């Protein structure tokens, strides 16, 4: 079977673009090679079609190839951490803009996952130190691999802990892309491959976000930056008002859906 025929056959069961991406991964070649060598005989075609079968069963391409494109870079990913979504780039942009107001900002990331937020912040901000936490050792291991890949491990301290438990220091910025899907929400099949603890945020979906707001209220002169669900603006606005937080701004993703917020925490919240 030639490369051309293999792609045609694979493209009949999964999208052609994914079939091409998987073949490039399988051969460890780029897409141009596939075009220039379409009449080349494909060796070990069974191995390639095993990958196609995994994709046909809704396993995310990113987990199969162990690679995810984010912020024009390729990060390592595997099961055990949430696959980064493009809209999280907006959250990073927000944090970078805020960090410019601080001299050598100290940032905490709650729920580091694959490490893409902390790594990108370390790449984009020269004078920064980040404390990144997660309750999953699997996720922390993936994050460490990415930190080493991009040579920013000297500016990120990884801690295995929930939220910021056991960390007694002040932060200028707290950032998080926490689980925010309601526990009983219907989700697509491919999400079954991703860790539940990185997806589901409680009965309403916003419980973990509220916990993070509570934690941020213990840090004076701190800015909180979070991603959230598209339908959580109103309940989170009410909750922040109850906590005495009136300086908050919500932002939308590229689809025009509410996707996150920034909130300034003042000294009056030290309790």
C-alpha cells in the first residue's frame, strides 16, 4: 500500500487532515514529505491503521501524537493532563499585560496541568517567578517535561498540593484555568480520555472557581485571573460582590462567549 492509498483509506473513516497528521507522526516526517512521496510503499501499514482506529474511537489526536500546538509552539501532552484549548491563550495575554505593572512579579498558578500557562508566562516575562501547584502527580510530571523542554524550569517551582495549601507567601498575580464543567453536564466522547479532575468543577461547575476567589481574598494587592464557563459570569459576579470585590472585568473568547475574568484584590480582604 502506498502513502497515497493509505491516506485515502484512512480518510474514509476519520477527517483527512487528521489522517495526514497521524501518518506524518507515524513516519516521523513532515506533511511535505507525504506529498512528495505519495507513491512510496508504506511499511508497517498495520501500525499506522492502529493509530487510525484509536482516532476513530474518539481518542484525541493530541494524546496519540503526544503533542499539542499552543501559542505557536508545540508542547508535550499525554493522558493525565487536560489538552490545552486555544482560548487559554487569551488568559495568558491578560496575565502578561497585568504583570507589566509589577517589578519582578511573583505568580501562582493553581492547577498547572500540562504546564502551558506557567511555561508561556516564563517565556514571555523575563523577570518572573512562578509557583505552580496541582493535585495530580501525573500532571506535574508532564508540566516538568514542558518546563525543561523550553528551559524555564529555573523560574517555575512545582508543588504537589491542592490550591495553595501549605504555601505561605504572597503573590502579585494568581492565575488558574480550573475545572468548571458541572458534574452532570453532557460532554463529548473525546472528553472521556481527559482526566475528570481537570474537567468537572462540582454540582454547579463553579465551586472550584469560588474556592480560588476565597484564596485570592487572602492576598493583599493581588490580581486574580481565571478562565471560566460561558454561563458563569452572573453567579461569579454575585459571589465576588459578596466578597467585597468590585473591581473585576470579564472577557470573551473568539466565539464571543464569556470565557474568563480578572479581579483586583485589595488589602481589606486580608482575613
